[in-house]
């Protein structure tokens, strides 16, 4: 939010709308399973555990209008407003999955349909966002631990570079964990005498950009401090909670009570079910393989 509204000069905010943004992806992946919490998790599943709360908060902060001030109530007013504009979700907006071996975890009910993976597409029906697919994905026992928001910009019409159509479009990525970073994935001329275009990154790694950053407080340290100071900005207000449940509950009931929907099995340590890619493709999007760039696997901690 600081980055969207605290800057005294114009940067990306004028592009922050359906004229310039093609899609938004919010990803939360964990590379471990339910870790002895199956007794709780099996009754709720990944949509209630992660999507309806953690990921919806990230969507709200990314898409809300500028609050009147930085006061907690003003921020929460804006989050409620944008969440109210969210189109109610239906089961057909989701792909759900369950990792192979989940049913053998202690505390999981027999024939459990509980999803350990889910992805869905949202639409915010307001002037700024209508028509921009917002894809969210959460899963346990996947290939890596990662939380990030990825904003993909639209391609320009009439691009004069050959092969431009085969390159990905520019993206802004805010990586929340591990290793907090903001980077722009851009298309740049490659070095040398050719005019060949390639992907490149402009990266801000929090841990290496500031000397004092080796001491970045953990997210929970920050929250506990907020409790002590009574700062409610990062805490959900009851009307926000109600609107979040209003949007998710009909789809949750449909997914749970209709035999039409069963979680797709996926291999632990994989990217999750391929159906997630088909869902993204339906909206002209591709799930990014986060650290892949130009075919090379860049280590997130290597610094710029
Ligand atoms: O990444 P963090 O901050 O530990 O939060 C993730 C956890 O968040 C909790 O709310 C969920 O119940 C867990 O299933 C999840 O693992």
C-alpha cells in the first residue's frame, strides 16, 4: 500500500486499471502438507484456510481505491468497498485438488473431499477492474513455498518488433515470501549489436537493498506489535469478514454438496493439477513459473 499511495510522484498508479492491466495473479504455495493439523484442516479445506482470508486480503489491498487517510478505519472502508464489488463466486469458477496421500494423514475423514489445493478466477465489477481476470491459487504440498502477486500488463497493438508476440508481456511482481522483493519483469533488448528482445528483470530485493534489512521483522512480529499499539489496519473488520463470506459461501456449498465436484488428485511436490492451467487459459492467462526467466532458474537470494 505504501508503494501504491505513498510515492509523491506518479509511477504505476495511472496504469492501475482494466485499460492497461491484463490480469492479476495471487499465488500462495506451500511445500509441506497439513503437518499434523489434519483434524482441523479436514473440516475446512484450503479455500476457507487460505483463500477467503489471506488471499482475499491481498486482492483487496491491490485493488482498492485510495483511502481517505492512513487511519485503519479508512483503509478498512476501502477494502470493504472493493470486496462488495466482487462478483459472487460459483463452483464453476474453481478448480480444486487434493494431494495424493492426504487421505492417509491422521485425522482425515474417510473419503474426504476436502481440497488441499484450489484456484479460482474472480471479477471485480467496478469501473477500474471489470473484465480483468483475477486468478488466485493456494495449495499445500506443492513444488515450493511462495506467496506473491503478479500484475501482467496488456500487450500493445501494432508492435513493430518481430517475434514480439511470442514474448511474455511486462509484469510487476510483488513477492511476499520467501525473500521479500518487488520486481518488474520487462522485455529488453539483449546486449550486443542485434535488436533481439529478451526477458529481463529490474529487481528490488529487500534483504540486500538496505543495510539494515538483514533484520526484517517476521510478519507475526509485526502483527503482535500492532496489537500492542492498537493499530487495526491489518486486521479484518466484521463487515469485511461478512462480505468475504458472502462471496465465498455459495460456491463452497456447491463444491461440498454436489457430487459433480471432486478434488483432482495431484502428486505431492508438483505444481498441482494441470486443470489449474486450463482454468487460467480460459481467461487468456498462464500461471507463471515464478523464478523462471529466460529458461534459467534464478536464485531468489542472489541479489540484483
Ligand atoms: O505463511 P504463514 O504466515 O505461516 O501462514 C500460513 C498458514 O496460515 C494459516 O492461517 C493457515 O491455517 C495454515 O494452513 C497456513 O500454513
